[in-house]
C-alpha cells in the first residue's frame, strides 16, 4: 500500500514597521502590530478557520483515516495567542484525534542553520517546548525553514533526538531516482522524506491557473495521477503552505471542494492510505542515500538560497544581524533578545529579494513593502537602533 503524506507549513512573521531614521533612538518597538493583526485577521477568516473545520470533519468522516503533519512556527503561535486564540483551540481539537503530527521547526522561522549552530539549536529546543506545552507532542521529524537541507544538519538533529527530516526532491540530486521513496542522510542517522514538487505545486500554485494544461484540476484527475505512479512509489509527499487553502487559492476557485473530495476519494482506495511523516519513516526502509553539501530549499525554480541571499542588501543585513549575537546575549535583556530573534525571521530578507521567481505572486500577498529597497532601508534603520541599544554606536 502506498502512503500519502500531507505536510503543511503554517507561518506568519512579525513584520517590522516603517522604521525611518527619525525613529532611530526614539522608538523602542520595531514591529507593526496593526499591520500584523490586519494580515492575521484576513488569513484566519479566509484560511485557518474554514480549513481547520473541514479537516476536523474529514477526520471524523473517514473514521480517523485522514492524517496529516504540520509545521507551525513560534512567531505565528505568539500572534494567535494575542489575537486569535480560537485558532489554537482548533489545532488542539484536531491534535486530540491522534491524526495530526507536529514537526520540529526553528521557532522564529529563521536562517540560523546557516549562521549560528548554537542559535539554531536554541530555536529548535524552544519550539519543542512550545509544541509540548500546547499539544503534548514531542516532534521527531524536523522541517527546517523553507525546507533547507544540507548534510551538516545530520549530526545536530540526531543529537536533538530527531529521527527524520523533510526537504525538497531536487532533480539535480535525485537524477534518475524518484522522490516517492524514503532515503537516509550520509551517516544514516536520519531518514529523509522528499517533497514531490510536481504534484504539490499542482495544488498550491497551479490550481486556479486557467492557462495551465491541467486546469481545471478535479479530485478525480488528481487521483488518477496518484494511481499512475503508486505502483512505483512507497510514499508520495505533498508538502505546501497551509495558506494554500482560501488565501493563495481563494474559496471561489473551488479549492475547498477539491481538497474535501480528494481526501474522501483517497480513503476509498484499497491501495492508498494517509500517514503522518513519522509513520512513513517507520513503515518504509531507506532506498538510498540523500546528500547535499550545499543548502537546498523548496523555494522557486532554483531550489537554493537565492530567495534570501541573492543580493548585497540581503547579505549585508543577515551578516550584521548574526554578528550581533554575542552582544545581544551578553546584554541579558529579555526584550532585546526577543527583538533580535524576531528580526531573524526569513521573511524580512525575502522582502528584499530583487529577482523574479515563480512563487513571487503568492508571497506578495503578505509583503508590506512597495519595493525591496524600502524593505532594506527599514530593516537597516532597525539595526541602527539596535546598535544604540547595545552601546555599539
């Protein structure tokens, strides 16, 4: 029997305000609560609540055969606690069914794995504590920010008691192989589950594209594609943003009807079943080594770090931010440390990206800046203020 593994990334950042040179030294708060609440209100209404209610009903209707995994960031959880605790109630309600698994994440959805091993470990453990507190789970599958993977993560994650990691099924690494099997890291410390990006993107990006040859996408059509590959597959991984439902793909596109119908039809198949990520790595043996010395991600067509490290603005701000690590921690000021960590969120650097890529239209929904240069100026002004707080100016 072939497993279908749904994984959803659930994340929103703390966006910074329009921080000008006149704010430097005069404004102690960097983040725009009004704008963050505005975006969250919209996403809760359009995506989170309707999707969670649908998924809960599907779990019951399928007699608990529908299962899925999610990676929810600490920055989103903090905002939900502030403005929409009812969404956390729904996550807890679904978690209590035993059909929802939470993955390990970097609490602040950061790029710390690239810059600071100690900060990376702190954020993972801090996130573990969060998941334990709210959902009574201990994650054993790790999902790095934007599914970043490189071989050096293996030793760190194994010591943190993870058993598996998920990442992108990058063609240049796969070569002739299929993403629809379990693999292992170079030293066999972790199992690796790979995103089937073709099938995942059919739902998350192409669903409402009338110029796509697969449009309109129906549950029967998608099920036929699964059936075409199931005999040469053990696990088909469909990884996407949770905001696919109702936000990236609006209700009017029929996305809710599609996902409901698809889940019901999959549970009716005799040789397809839903599994969580941890169930999949326990169920199947590894079929080979997965190795990449250089970081890979699920971002745009290059599947690399260029969405966050393409230009000098991004490199400048990231290097300046992480160079402050010792000064920030030595200051021993809870508020400054919290601000520094919120400034690590990858979205801030994504907003500075100047290249064009396929998923740009999706992410611009949540981009508060008119241009990458304005994003950079605001961020640099915040850093200047942080220097003052640390007595570095």
